[in-house]
């Protein structure tokens, strides 16, 4: 890297669990030690479904001279949360939330923040990270210190970008963003109001204004068929598989977010950075609006 950056390292335990893959804790410890100079935070190797196993891994890593971020999961006995709190940790992660409905998460998180993670005035007594959580509703409701998810990169790789709504000439970050397809290869090009090319002129101009303000271009490409033996030029790439000896070729006329996923990644990172700037400074107060369902939001 040209510039040194601080990295928050997730152990990958949840992905490993869903794919039935084992992560060796000694290898994880060795990896952290090798790259520790670039790591601002690194998470404990949590054991999905076993709070005791997660606690044991926390202690194994600490005995190895590390200071991993502890993790408490949705549905676990509160005694494990209080074990971390009583031990004196200053920063903890909440995990296991990805497959849980927003309604159920609100019930759980309301209880955690109101009764265990904040003081009598609603201010956090410990810094809290939310794994796999970038739901605007949940980010606004609770006084998180940090959150993460892969939504920014998955959205870009699927051909879309986040664009904040514009209200009275200002970008509004406390409303759900519009997720609009922009890729030249997106199947949404055929669906009304789903792709930038099928929007009304007025809505399309809002997207273009946002791109221009952030210093990005939409870009353009030209498509044609060539023999599968054709040798691609520098500004060309294959589009799809060969059929009857012919294969699609995309010729990039102007580079932009429509034909470069890395630029879409950048745009989505910028959206979340701007969203972060729109939040009140940490720590902020948590106030329970209503404990049941979503009506209190």
C-alpha cells in the first residue's frame, strides 16, 4: 500500500461457520502478530453457538499477548455479557445478528442498551461494535461506537451504488438511501426505475448530480460480438460465454462507475463515510422510544 491505513480485522468466524470451515486459533494468532502494526482492532475468534468456547478463545489469545475485541452473540445467556463487563473490557462486539429480523433485533438491542450497556442517563458505559450491521434504522437507534457489514462491497459488485435522497437541495443521510443499478451489464437495464438508464430524466439527473459532486463519471461502453479467438485490446473485456463460436465484447469508451466495479466500491465507501459524518459525535444518548415492534421508531 502507498499509504499506511488502520485495519479492523474480523476473524471470519461467521463466514467459516456458514461454510462449515474450521479456523485454527494458533494460525489466527500468528497472522495477527505478523500484521499487528497495521491492525487498529482485531476480533476474538468467536465460536458460533458456544459462548463458553468464545470466552476460552478470548483467554487463549490474551495469554498469547494479544488484546482481541470480545464478542457477545444474539440469543446467548446474559451472564456471558456480564462476565465481559465485570472483567473490565472497554470495547465489545455484538454478533450473530445477520440472520435476525429487524423487529427481533430491536427487542434484543433495546434490552441490552437500556439495561446493560448504558448508564441511568442512557450514555454508553462501554464502546460497542455491531458485526454485520449497517441497517440505517438500527444505526440511528443505538449509540454504537462502530459497525460493519459487507453491504458496500456486495452492492457494488452486483452493479449498484448507494445514493442519498435529496431533500430541499440537500443530501439527506438519515433517510434510507436509494440503491440504483448503474452497471452496463446489469439485468436491471430492462426494468423500469431499477437502472439509471430507465429512470425518469428528473431522477436520473439527481444521480448524475451526486456523481459529479463526488468527482465520478457514469462512463460508457459499446458492445459487439467477436470470434472467441479474438484478442482483446487494452480497453476491452469479454462479456459472457461463447455461443456458436462468438462471444460478447465490451469496449470501454469512457471509464466510470458503469463499467468499473472498483469505482462503484469507492462510491459506496464515500456514501458510508458521509453517513458516518452525519451522526452526532460519540458518545450519544440512548432513549428507548417503544419496546414493542417498530411503531416507536
